[in-house]
C-alpha cells in the first residue's frame, strides 16, 4: 500500500487508521474531515508529504510521529494541536501556518501559539546552530525541542516559566542553554546539556 485516495464522501478517519503502514508514501485525505486523530499516521516511515484539509480543526497526539514529512502546512481552521504530533519526524525542516489562522503562527518555520506565549514545535531537521526564542514566550509544549541535534546554542527569554526534563532527554550532541534566573530548570540532569543562568 503506497498510495491512498479517500473519497470526499468520508467524514471521519479512525484513530491510528494507518499506524505503522511502512510502505505508505502519499495519501489524499477527504476534504470534510475535521480531526486528524491520535496516531493516525504514526510510524508511516515513508510518508513524505500530506495535505491537511482546510476544514480540519484538531490535530491529535502523535498524529504524524515517525513519518518522513519534510514540510507541513497548517490550514486556516486548526484550533488545537495536541502534544508531540511531529515527534520523531527526522526530516521535518519547517512548519508553515496559514496567516489567517487565529490559534497558531509560524516564525521562521517554528510553530507557536498565536499569542506567542507557547512554543509548540521546533522542527527536528531545522539546521540552525543558534536559536533565540522570542521574548514573551512563557511555555514549551511537550517535547518541542526533542530530537533536534543541530542546535548548539539555545537562548530562552526571562519570560519562560520552566524547562522540563524531557525537552532535552537522550540528547547525543552538546547544547548550551541560556536562561533567565526566573526560569525553573529541570529537576534531573540532562545529558550533554549545560545551562547558564543570567
């Protein structure tokens, strides 16, 4: 199963419908669906591109985890993106958001909530070695930096509330993280990560 076309008469695609379909390379989703549910394409390791229908409002946990997607476009009506939908997407270079979307925004390929208070996802294949998170960001969505090994220096604003252990867990390359003194640091040691508090 390499190519799938789903008729527009279909209004719902089940949770984990294509999970671990290793041969799937392309799928055309029905235009009437409003949800891409939990784990729908998880483990589709050859899936390189997908077009999210305009009516989709919710993208579930691990929806595209471990796929080969390189770029993804978040359309106008998406209201909620749950945790780590792009986890393990080692080829993902950028996330683009429709400028009219009222819930999310993309800044240089990085996904944020529209109010710029939460960093939702930093693409795993984004090749910048230095990245500065904009001032005003208060929260990091679950695992938003996990898996990106290109970063060497990461600067957080003093508005950030806390950094959880799993943001940098299992990191293979060294990373220098600059944070403000108000930011709560991980309780456990993060391998290959050094924190500098200013």
